């Protein structure tokens, strides 16, 4: 039986409610600048949309993810994909580049991730990633914490993510032998076409599930708290995203 406190993924639900994740990856792909013939590891490949794009540009791509649903979706695109914990990569000097988009904030043991990335890269290889940075979804987390406080919930479930500041992440990379070429926080208010409630259920269902029969009421309470800050007069919702983008070399 799956752990109800652990984030579960559905490739279908992700496509419906979070397609913006890959749609907004143009900036980090520009930093990667993939070249034909390169071997690239897509770390946290999700449903494989970007993995497939890298392959279409002539790279030899392998995707890894800890979600069986995502791995099946990636394989269905004709891309090599393997079920693997990004905090325990098993590759050694195999890749010219390791790429990651919107995944590393789900891997709290950042040191283990970076260690695995370093091992996976060939000498002189590059690591290009974008993920949640300091201040990402701050309003959303604050609203969930308020709900948790009022209902006696586990506040840790409101913020399971790793959202580092640039200097902290740069120190971590340099401590593992990387040279950081560039690193930046990128504010990215992101339209939620299917609304805030769907975002909360996709990304933080375990937080609301802890309230059992009151889960729906807890969800409505969070949405109500967020309405003044993140919903405009026409009913359009925006998530307060802030991304950390980095390019580093071994």
C-alpha cells in the first residue's frame, strides 16, 4: 500500500493541470544548449515532454524519475527512461550533461543529488537545472500552514520542498567540486488555467488528506485564504513561482 503522506503522480493529471511546467522551460533549455550526439541525463524527467524534445535535437537522452506513471509516459514517447531515485543515481562518467527542470525541489537531500550528478558526468561535463528557489510559492505555503495551524495538522506536509537561495546552492555545488558559471533567481508568476484548488490537489494532496473527512473543507479554506493575493477580478489564478536556474561544470 502506498504511503498517503508521500507525493503520488499521475501523468494524465499532470498533463491536464501542470503542462505549464514544460511549456515554460525555454530559458533553462537555452542555458543547456544541447548538441547533436551528446549524451544527456534528464534528472526528474516527469512525463518525458522535454526528454523527447532533447532527443529530437539529436542528443542521446536517458530520463530518470521516481514515478512509475511518469516513466511509463516517457517510454511511450520512445525515450530511454528508468525508474530511479534522483538522490541515489547509479551512473558513473556516462554523460556530457545532466539536465533537470522543475524536479530538484522534490529531492530534499540536495547533497546526495549533487554527488550523484557529479559521478554521472564525464570530466568537464555540465549540469544545467531549474527548480524552485527561495521564495517559491511562499503565499501558497503560508496559506497551507495557516490551515494546518487552525486544524491541528502536520505543518511539514505544507512544505516538503527544497527551495534554496542562489548563494547557498552555489556553495553546495562548489563543495562537491563544481565550478558555477551562472546562477540566478527568476521570478515567474504562473497562470493556473485550471485554478488553485486543482494545483493544490495535484501538488499537495497529502497535506489535505491528513484531515480525513474534513479534507474538502481544509482545501476550501486554503483557496479562500489565497483568493485576495493570487486571484484577479476576473477569477484568474496565478501561482507565485520563483525559479532557481544554474549552469555548472565539473
